[in-house]
C-alpha cells in the first residue's frame, strides 16, 4: 500500500476551513494521483513471490531545494517521494530490486528541456513529463501535453509533438536519473 499526504502547515499555509487542521480524512485528488505514481514506479521491482503486505507512507511537510551530485531537485514532491521511497527500501531488509530514480522534465515553448521545473515553468510548458526508471530500463512515464503550445515546435499545423522530440525528452530524463540511482 502507498499513502501520500501533503501537509499545508509545513509551507506556512493555513487551511481555510472551520477545523483549521490539515485534512486527516480522505485524501485529496492530487494525493491519490501521487500515491498511484509512487506505486506504479515501485511495484514492478518487488519479487513476485513476495506476499507480505508492505506499507509506504510519504508525508510531505515542506519541499526545499536539494542538490545531489549535480542533480538539482527544487521541489516536485512526487519525484522526491518516489526517490525517497526507493532509498528507504534500499536501506531496509525488504526484498526490492531497485534503486529507482525519478525526475520531472518539461519542454518549454522555445523547445528547451527543463529538469525539475518550478511550478511556474510547469504551467508555461508545452509538455510536462514525470519519468521513473532503473539503471537500464524505464518503469513509468506520465506526461501532460498542452495543445495550445503545439504549433510552437514546428512550421506544420498543430499535430502534436514530433516523435523524435519525445524520444529526446525520454533519453534526457533517463540520463538525468543516473546520478540519483548511484546516490542510493
């Protein structure tokens, strides 16, 4: 089981509810989606014969900039949760065939690749990709493409991002996780 929770008090936000406490009931939609992303990245690396139930709980209180061997992580909580869950599993005695590295990559409107973009860069990007993998293979790719920015990438009418550009983005993301994997 994977549970991902965000706590607003860690970044100085006060909930605008009568209760004023962080939601301790049902998870929000973004928390459910983050939990599913963590599960999709980690589940394939557990052996099939592992039948014991294991829980992975990620509690995000505050996200700050982090620099690991040249890879700067400035605040995507989902990528940080996947990387930290992988590191915790590597240190435990649980049978796990990791480590896993995860990064978020965006393609800007001027065709530049941005590793670990800020929320503003993500909002203004043409493509937003969350990539998780191990040293030699891909485990998960999740992306969101903005239709209004498609015509920026070529002279043709908006038909989508060219396949060779998507392949370049995936290769860039895979190369970017290598230092995270080595660190674990």
